[in-house]
C-alpha cells in the first residue's frame, strides 16, 4: 500500500493546495474530532474520526488531534496521545503513511491547541465547530466554497482508495458467508450478527454502519436494527445488509438467502439476475438516474415473470406499481462514508442537482464517471403499508394478491454490490470478493454470490 498511498497523498495535497490558493486561504486545519458525552452520563458515544481527517491519516483513533496544511510546507500532524491508564490509547503514528507528515505528539488537547498557527484568521477549519481553535474567522469554519469542492471531488477515487474499498469488500465477504452459514444452522438474528463480526474481525463500532440482520418478515423494514436473540419458530429467509472497513474506507454489501428451495428462492435468483444485467450495462457517460429508471423496468420484468403482477413492465413503471415493491434508491457513492458525500452536486461550486420527483429517495444524481465507486442495490419487498396502498388503486386489480400475501412472511429481497467504474466498464468489487472467499460450511444454492 505504500506506493499507492504516496500517490494518493501527492494528489490530495495538490488538490488541497489549489483549493486553498483559489479561496485565498493561507492554510487549513482539519480536526480529527472529539468524543461526545452522553447527556447526564460520564460515558461518551463511540468515537468516529472526521472523514476529512481520515482521508489523510488512515490508521488510529486519534481524537482531539489536528492536521495542518499550508504555507508550502509539509503537512503537520499534531497528534494527541494522552497519558492515560483508564483507557486504551492509540499507538504513536508509524508505518507507510506517517513519513509524509511532520508528526508532533502531545499529551493533552491544551498542548495541541498551542501548536496550531499563531495567526489563524487566514486559515480555514474543517471539522466540528466545537473543536475549532480560537482566532479562526467565522467565515473560515467549514467554508462553503471549500467544502463543496472537496465533497464534489470525493466521487473520484484514487487507486489507493479503490484498493481500500476492495479490501473492505474482502473482509465483508467473509462475514457474509459466515452469516449465511449461521442462518442455515438456525441461528437467531443476534447470533448471525455475532458470526459476521467474528469472521470480519471487527467490532460494532469499527463497522461503517450498524448491521441489518433481518429474518423472515423483518426484511420488509428497510433499516431494521432490532437483532432478536431468539430464532422464530419457522425460519424462512434472511436479508443481511452488512459492511466492513479497511483504513477508513467502507464496503456495503447486501445478500438475501432462502431457507428452502421455494418460490421466494426463485425470486432471489430472478432479482439477482436482473441486478447482474443492470450492472453489466454501466458505462461512463450514463446518468445514475437513468440506471435507477432502468432498474424499475427490470423489477417490472421480475414481477411479471414471477406471476405477481399481470401488467407489462412499462405499464408497471408508468402506474407506479414497481415503486410499491422497490421504494428506495438504486445506490449511492461509497468511500470514507458509507453514503459518501457529493452525490447530489452538479459541480465543485455546490450547485445542487434537481431531485427527480418520481425518485425522492435516490441519493446519487451524478453522471457515471471513471473513478466512481458506488453501490447497485435493487430490492423487491413486501411492505404492508405500500401493499395496502397499492391494493386500493385500480392497478391493484392486476396484482396476484394470493401470491403476494404468501410472500409477506419473507419480508423482501435486496442484492447489493459495490462497483468501481473505470475507462470503459466496471469492476464488481463485491462479486470478486465473494468468489475469492473460502466457501467452507455452506452452499450458495439458496442465495446469491
């Protein structure tokens, strides 16, 4: 990773320096962030490093630290390493990335504050305003011009960043296969979640988001997070949306498994095939909005071919039938954050892209471009509120309600891959990771790889 990081560092530094010059800033201070106390308690919420800081400093949970860039000098890393015997303390910076910084370790935040530039009014600050050193101009705290440009640029991943996401996918793939094996053995949602953690070697607080582990009808709750400790009397299906991190970069994978070779297992296979077809179409120059629309037509084909709706795919999309079964967006940018920033920006100035009225929940409105990494995650769900609304409409008479009602207890299907766009096509990071992962302990006949 050393050479890849060196290239990433050089590109990132050049980008920052050009933005600082354009904005008339002498430099920028990037805060790592500080722990946030639980109200009325002496504990803090799990600490997460500021993503802008993590883009430069790939390892260590360094709180109350600063990165200082500017004046044409090598960036300074003011690293807070408390002398603490109550809690674990991050190791002193070392390894392939540390040599690129002037590292100054201090035992307390007060010492860190004394190392920030004396004349801070000419510096921008990126981070929680609560962590901003004294003297920074109010206009310099997260200045919109700088923030918009950085957010817009995050959609273009350096090869180092792609490699981090690739490795995060490998970790998450191991977790998903362990979760599948636990499901096939009759495990509860909590037990499946713990099997995922064990296989990835990551703690909950290290994951990019809290795992969605949904048995049976719970799969119809899009962001289900209850994790029941007991298995249901009859286990039918598992929808698991779970990721992992590598050096701060996220993987975001969803798979759905059936407990038996039944009509729901067939539906999983059909949606998986449709997702593969759409992914194969992705090329630079397309718009993500158009991909989302194409997925609705493919969902319509699945609904028609499975006998759930007696309409053409075109009529289903026009009448909003597919939206009742597929209510969320097709995907989002992925990187330092699981829902990476910049997906609704038209340019580096922060001009917003118009949200399509038909797709209010679509997070990515940008054109597809080389260097992008995003998710492709169609779903087909049996959500009671949406189905009841559909039943009351004229087009609801074309729905095979007997078949639909029989599938409600399965919740729904979602298949999610992470894809990297390059010059003339895409690299499916998730399918590659699953293909490389050990398959011991289970078969793949009841789900999707």
